[in-house]
């Protein structure tokens, strides 16, 4: 285990989109929100769109790390994304790659371009396990790893857990199947799904539902592979709880006749950060060998 290996928790800024006035999360201008993010213990932020020079300056003044996100639909875009991220001072980029309709040859060309751009610009480009991308399903993603073992991932496992219903057919069986992917995860988008819903609230201080336990297992497995692989550096965990306007956060009719979000996304982000740190701690504990005979 590399002594310098660490977990860094960043805030995905999309999680702050359209926060209702009832949320305890930060409101106001960009600088006020970044101050609140820093005060809450987040060490950096992830932008969904390219930040402005002013936003970059505010983040630097607050000593917030910076990571980017992007979509790549054609090989030529890999070079553009990597160059822009390096110019802005981003530490890495998480990527939605393709629409999931690509042939194997087309998917391979996309991956080749990403690996080449990452090497040329010396910036990690993490391909995301996300719906409507070339990594939308577990089977194909494992085949891509077999073809390109140097791939590194952003694990957004809510898309597989709900979209492919990982409990149907045996969670442990599917966990073993995706081990080659888990070994290569270096970034996690923190969101928890149930078998039927992409984003659900986690209740603190109550009996832990099975799907929460499953996500803790996924996260802990990724952390353990990272630590035992002697990679060093930082593993980034980023809560990404998205707004109801894009059909992620669920809303319900309140007694006063208005629709409200199921939970406070800001408080949920803080809870997910705490769970990630617990999982990272568990990943550092020795694994007890199975007794046989």
C-alpha cells in the first residue's frame, strides 16, 4: 500500500443546481457557494461545464481542487477535451463516451483516442459507467477492459445497479464479474440507487437497506483495489445528486399542496461523503481469509 494514497472528497456542482429554499445547502452567488463547499470539508469541485476565468480564480483563492467532466462522441474531441482541461488546471476529467449505439470498432476508436490524449497531455481521463454510453452495460464494459486493460474509470454504479438491476440474478455473482472494472476505478460519482430508482435518499440512523449495503460494498471494493495496487496519489469521491428537473431527485406532493424533493440534496451529499470515508477506512483493514476444511 502506497503511504501517500488518500481519499479526496469533491463536490459535483450539479448537485447544487436548483436547490430549493428549504434546503440547508448554499445559496447566493458562486463565491458564497464555494465558501460553503470548502467550509463543509470538501477539498475540491467538479464542473459540469467549462468554468469561467473568474470561477477558476475563486476556486484557487479558496484552495479548492478542480476536476472537469465532458462528453466525447468522436475521436477528435478527445484531444480538445484534454487540452482544455489542462489549460484550466483540472486534475482529471470524467467522460461520457459515445451513445451506446456504437459498433465495437467505433467504440475501440473512441477509447484509443482517449488513451492517446490522456498520455499526450498527461491528464487522467476517466471513462464513466453511465447510461447511454459505450459503458452502459456490465458485459460490454468488461470486454472493453479485456481489449484495453489500461482504461481507468469513473464509477457511477447507480446506472448499472438500477439500469441492469444488479440484484436480479445475484449481486455477488455480478460483483465478481465486474472485478476487472472495479480494479480500474479511480473516481466515483456518489449516488445510491435502489433496484428500481436511479437516485434515492439514504436515511441516517435507521436500519440500512440492502441496496445501501451493496453500494458500500462497491465503493469499498474500488478503494481496496486502489490501495492494494500501490498506485499512490488521490482517489476522488464526488457526490452527484441531481435535480428533479432532469428526473433524478424524486418529488412528492406535500400536505400544503406543493411538490417537494424527497430529501435535502445538500445534507445527503454530506452523508454520502461520510459513508465514503467509512468505506475508505474499511478498505484499509486486512481481509480475513476464508476458512476451509
